[in-house]
C-alpha cells in the first residue's frame, strides 16, 4: 500500500533518514520503534507530505505522492502533539474539517463518518470549550477522533496513548483493534511496548535513520526467546550495543 | 479554495485588528479632510499617510497573522488539501480583508470630500500597495521559521522601501549629477512600489512642476495612458512575483 524507496532527509548536517526503504501493506499493523531522535516522526511526516524528503520516493497505492494531496483522503493521522487554532471550539474544529473534506469530494459524494470515538470519549459534552482551554489529554482525544473520523484505510498514529488517562487509552486501543480487524494498514509509534504488543503484528525498527529490521512480532519473539515484545526489543538493543562496543575495541 | 478563504476570514474577523485598522483610517482621513478647506490639500496630506501606513500595517498584520495561523495550516496540511492552494487562499483572505478595510477607511471619506480622478488614483495606489506588501510579507514569513525574525524581516522591508531606498536614490543622483539621469530615474522608480505609487498619484494632482526636470519627464511618461498602464503593470509584477516565490518556498517547506 505504501512503498518507500531510498528515502533520505537531513536537517543541516544531521542525517535524519538514511536510505530508508520499506513496504507497508494493507492488513498490517506495524509498530514503528526506535530510540529518541531515530527519525520516526520524520518518517511519518514524510509519508504525509509534511516533510519534504531530500531524496528517494514514497508511493501510495503505486502512485508517487510527490506534491500530491488526494491520497491523504485515505490517511487518518494522529500527531504526537496536536496543535489547533487556539480560539476555535471543539465543535468548530470538527465542523471545519468536515466542511473542508466535503468540499474536496464534490457534491454528490457523501462523507462516510465514523463518530464512534467521539461518543466513547464523550466529547459532545465539551464541544463548547475552546482549544486553548483544553488539557493535553483532551487535545489528544480530539486528535484521535479526527484521525478516525473519515473512515480512512490507513491509520498513522504518533504516540497515540501518551497523555491519555487509562480509560481513554483502553477505549482508543479497542478502537484501533476494531479497525485492524477490518484489514486496514495501521502504523503506530510508541514507547509503551505493552500497548504495541497488544495492537501490532509487525515491528519496524529504526536507528539513526536506518531501518534495522522489519519483522513479524511472533518471529521476533521466537528469535530472541522472549515472550514479551518489550523484552525482545530490549534484548536486541543490548545485543547491538555490545556488538558496537566490540567493533569499537577492534578498531582501536 | 473558497472554503479555506472563508475560515481565514472568520479568523480575521474574530481578532478585530482589521476592524481597528478600518476605524483608524476612517478617523485619520476624515480629520485631514476636515482640517483643510481645500480638498486637494487634504488629499495631499492623506497621500503621505497612505504611503507610510498602508505598507507598514499590511506587512506587520500579514506576518503576525501568518505565524498565528501556523496551527491552522498544520492542521489542514494533514488533510487532503493542496499546499499551494492553501497558501493562495491565505493570501486571498488576508489581502481581501485589508483591501476592504482600506476602501472603507480611506475610500469612504475620499468619495465624500474629494471625488474625482485624483481620489481614484489614490485609492487605486492604496489597494495596489496593500496587495504588494501583503505578498512581500507572505514571502518573508514562509522564509523564516521564527516569529521574531519574520516580523523583523517585515520591518526591514518597510524601512528599505519607505526610507532607505529614497536615500540611496538621492546618493546616486548626487554622485552622478554630471550625467543625464532621467531615464535611470524612471527605472529606479519602478524598483520601488512606494515611489511608483507616489509618482502615480502626484501626476494626477498637477504638482509635478515641483519635481523639476525629472518631473517633466515623468509627466510625459506616466501622464499618458500608456504610462499609467505601465505603472499598473509594474505594480502587478510586484504582487505576482513575491506571491509566486512564496508559494514555491512554501511547497518545499518542512512542517
């Protein structure tokens, strides 16, 4: 569904994405894991066309996304930190996005709305609050609802459960699982391994902007002999660190 | 695109700065006309205000508006919306509200106290200046990420076109005073939209005799229909080129 080939991006001298190639298919639920600053958010933003890569190509359903925008009809994105116009009310934000989406569709097509999560989070009660007055968690709820609202085929979520209370986090995870069952492509970054363990079936591990590996979760667990995803990843990270130290010693 | 412009307008209406700008222009114009018994003298004083205030407000308001809309822009770019259309909609929204403010604030009193060709020229020049400096402000804003830097750059543009440029032209005039500079002056004028607007209006006022030999040349050139068209065309270039450059930069910008 999404094909990334030799993606490169630098901010000044810092290489954020280094020749990254990966193929993501419908029906996959992928964890995007990596240390801080390994290029996860840059990777996601490149797919969304918010960051312009220096080299390489991203195609969505076989079409290069270069400067395109139509393909974003099919992507629901939940940013790490949702930023909204301060003076708008929650109601206005939803109305505006619906209005703009409708206008991209043409007159006869109707939007297929999915308002499950809005109900589940009981957002209608807060509809008249301005975005400025919302807590971080409530903002996250608004972001999550917007990501699911238009029934997209691809869901990209950057740290979805960070800042949510336990109840909201569970509701969100249940929703993600329901969408996953419909065969959608789901890409999640998180540092909460137990969440990823529940939600995803494959792991994409980034380090210093390079793809270290892309494996099924079960395969990964079998390889490392661990039962939990968190431990499996930790095992790999320590192994890598050791081998790096060995390399350093050899070169000295 | 019209939908996006609608939301830009809603946002601008909400913060009331454009409304304050309209009232300010209205009060200044009405006072100037009220103080002078001769309406063309009133126009003359108004001209100087328009040439200073309109570029300044257009630059500062646009820059601040752009940085304050950053969240809005970020939100919309995750949606299926074309980047260049988004920026053009922002431009259309901001420019149309500032033009409306100018037409109400200055146009109203001018039509009431001094209707005629000179008044029309003043209004046309004011509208053109608004569009030029909104376009330049967009270019300055998309080139800088930092709000303070963006506003600084906008102020620099204003100082350059409003004050520094004339100084530079004078220096050139004095340095090369032994040579015939009339043609060169014509070219130098087109390089500054503020000067262009000033001369365009002054020629309608029949005060070009005050401008000496160069004035006569201007009269000959800008006084004709062709000259006026040329002036408008150059203004058009001053609007289109910055906004085109801004769209190009914006389309390659990381958010």
